[in-house]
């Protein structure tokens, strides 16, 4: 199977592809970037719930089935998780994969999460679940939403330009100037809630990954902890490289897009 200069990109939950404009515009222009949309961004979205992320994985694989060439997979957060799972189940589809702070926790934490769901404690444990459910969805104007988001701790390392890009990617403006958030929070919550559940499959197979893999993570990540990085290192899989970034958070693709793209471009050329 031939290799084509194409990147299949999967965004994070709550962060549409357009929110990565500053990053993706810096990726080597000889690569065509195709965006894969998670369910919350479907135009005709039904109210079906998911029990885990496997249906999202299957939809992504289906989108690649008609390609007769290898491509490069790249994803952030849940996107990185789905790219890694796809590479494990269908390695012939990929020449390389790039995982930006992929959501992946060690088995001990996976067990703890399952118990928290059973006891309905997950809303108090997951750092973003409660905030998602309580999110305000309507604002009087752009200035009001920008000022509100500017002072949220989660966005403190994102500059004004990239914060504005992110806000515009999740909103639309009505004729009266009012701003509505378009990313449905109930679906966003469903994705957060159903994470981890099926990820022991990844741990059972990660030692067998033969595709060149780059993981870029934040030292202060709340999605890809040091324990996960160490578990991968201990697998002694030489096909997987991990780069840890200082002074960033899980949102480093929006915080330091130029540095992130520089690391990506080097990996693409290697």
C-alpha cells in the first residue's frame, strides 16, 4: 500500500477543528489535512447515547475504508485516543501517528473510573464534567463571552488571538448580535463520561504497535499522566517516542501552536 501526504486529524471533545487553526496552518503545507468530526458536530445529531468510545472508533475506521493508501493519523485528547486505537486495529492504514496529549489512563485509574460511574460520583471527580453541565450557552454579545472566557483558569495560557479563534469555532452570531454556543454540552458530557471504559484494550496491545508514533504531552496534563507515559516507556516499544512540554496544559496545541507544529513537522520529515 502506497503512502500519501495526507493527515487525518481528530479534534478534542469541545474543541472543533477550526479551533486549531493556528496549529494546523503551521503544519507542513505539502500535507493535506482532513478533519474527522466527533458526534457533537454532526448536523443531524440524534439523541442516542454511547456507552464507550468504540462507536466513535468504528466511525473513524469506516471513513478510511475506501482509501487505498497509507495516511498519517493525528489527534488531540480523545482524538489521540481514537487514532491510537485505530492504529492498533488497522495498522495498514497508517504510515505514522501523532498523539497530542491523548486521553489515556493506566488500568488502575480505569477501574477507579468504572467504580465512580457505578456509584454516580463521576461528576465530582472528572475535572471538566461539572463545568460542562453548568456551562452558560447564550451571551449578549461577543465581548461578553470573550471577557468571561478570558478569566477562566483553563484558558489562562492561551493568548487573546487563539482564544478568539476558539470562541468563534464553538459559537454562532444571531442577527440581533447575541452569541450562542453551538457545541452541545449534553453530548460533550456523554463523551467525557464514557471515556476510559474500553481502554484496557489499548494497554493490552500497545507493546505491539509497529507504526512510528509520536506522543507530545504536557508535563501538567490531566489526560495523559506521567504514570501513562511511564507505562508506555516500560513497554520498551521503540516505535513510540514521547516528548514532554514544560509550562503548558492539556490545551498546549492552542497555547503554543508554533512550537507544537515545529515538533510535528520534524517528525513528519524523519
